[in-house]
C-alpha cells in the first residue's frame, strides 16, 4: 500500500519537488493543497504578464493534465488551517486529511507596512496572479496613477510593467538608493537615472506616513508632507516566511521554519522547503536555492541521505531592460579594496571587490556578459594576481594577456 504524502503549498518549490519525486518512483499517494484556485505557475514571470508581454497560460508549469497523469489529488483553493502532529492529520474547511509524510511549502507573505489606510481598496501587494489581475483592473482605466512603495526588484518590476500599461508611476523607496540589497550606491543611482529617463518618477529616502482616501486609495502621504496622487498603491516592501501553521503546530520556527540538511523540521515526518524555510540561520528568496531544497526534499522522501549545501549566489537580474548582477561582498567589508570601471556614455558600471588577491564580491550594471566568470572566481577563491590589472575589463582581455 502506498504511503500518504500531503503537500501544503502549490508553488514553484513543491512543484519542482514533485517532479523529482514522481520521476524517481511512485511510492506515495500524493494530495496537494494550494490556497490559490490554481496549480503551479512560474511566479518569476508575473511581471511580464502584468506588462502584457506574455499571458498566464504561457507561465503555467503544471497543468491539470500533468497532475492527472502523475496521480496527484489536487485541492486548490483550499487552505490548511491546522496540523495535528499526534494524529498525523491536516485540517481544511472540507475536513481532515491523514498523512504519513507532510511537506510544508507555504512560501512567503508580503510585508505590509503598518500605516493608516493600508486596508483601503486599491492597495495591493504583488505576489500572485490575483494581485496582477487586480492591478490590471485599475491600469485599464485611462489617466490612472500608481504609487509603488518599495524600490527593490519586485517594486521596480511592478513599476516598469504598470508604466508599460500606460499608467503614471512613482516609486517611493525608504533607503537612500534603489535595490540596496543587490547594488551599491553608484549602481543604484545609475538605475534610478535609467528609470527616470523612461518616465518613472523615483524618490529615495521616502518615509510613508499614510495612504489617504475614502474607501479607495487616493494618495500617499510622506512624513515631510508631500502627497502623491494614486489610483493604485502597490506594496512591494518585502516578504516574510509564511510560518503560521508551523508555529501553531509547535514546530521549531525562528524567522522561518527551521530545517536540517535533509529539509526535515523538528518533526521528522514533516519536511519544509522554499521561502518558508530557515536553514542554518538563512532564509532564501531566490529560485536556485529553492530548487536545490526541492531536490533534497524529494531525495529525503525517497529515503536517500543527501544534504542541502548552499553555494555563493549571484543575483543576475533584468530590471526594466537593464542587466544587473551582484554577488558576494559587493559593498566591500574592512580589509578589502575595490576596482571600478564607470562608463556613463555606455551606461555601464563594474565594481570588483578584492581581498587577499582574490575576488570577494562584484556588482555589474549594464554589461553583465562576464557575470558567471566573476561568480566562479568568487566561489572558487582563485588567485587573480596574474590577471589583476585587466580583471575589470573582462574575461577575454584578462585571459588573453595572461596567456
């Protein structure tokens, strides 16, 4: 008889895990719960859907035929509200479902800044297809204005997409430069200039005090008294691991659901993967480590002992048509030195951080052709002394002169 596997969360992490698991063997009777009324789709591609560059059908990764072919019982639009670990049962509005093994892939929840007016209609996060459809409902009206709170990757993607839809867009960012987690101040300023050239207004060091309006959002108020009109307010101010059912079940939770190298929680019959997870004190929001977790989770369910080993990650992004890359200690800690190349005419900027004759960090703006090479130098700790003088000019020139 097959063992019962219940998976909570029908996103990219669980989708990849099921691919690995069902390709290897079919020892489980799988029931998949998802809060959304649909299966797995590529959330990374929501920005192109919002911009009108692609459609929802094109970003679906697992359709109903895939689930049926692999014998997955789908319970979409059905939220798990409780886990009874002693009885090994989960509960939803339709009753209880038993499990032998349980996988939590609950993802993350948008952080909503606690300001007056956050509950008004027209204040929307940017996490799923329903959010996209709600934004499109406003954007299709002529002459509308959007205020995006947050100048990180998600906020800038939303801003660019809404601008492409014809809206007037303002980005308000709390920090002193855009994408401060991926870019240094110089690259952040270049990005801001690029956005402004495309008609998107950007204001940094912007502290939101309130969202104004009667029933619907009408404006955003800053602490200095500045008011920006808004038919739509997009909250893109960060995410938090979704851990509520894990906490209620008495699992060990810190910032995320704590897991070991095999993706097991403090209950060995319950695994967790994806953005809801904390491994060795770190929560991950990028797809590569999340897919690695999915593979390890599948191997653990099969009974193999493998281990999740995070590697140095590079962030290779495309923001509104501008290539951006960063990795390692790109800001430069004490004891490091930086080599920079800035060409305003070509709109390119490179900064390499060097420590002990090795590359410890990099940030690239505009020209990211050598991103993977720099990332490999960071990961391997290769000595760059033979090519140091030409390193910032790229791999081809550096290796040609070193030959």
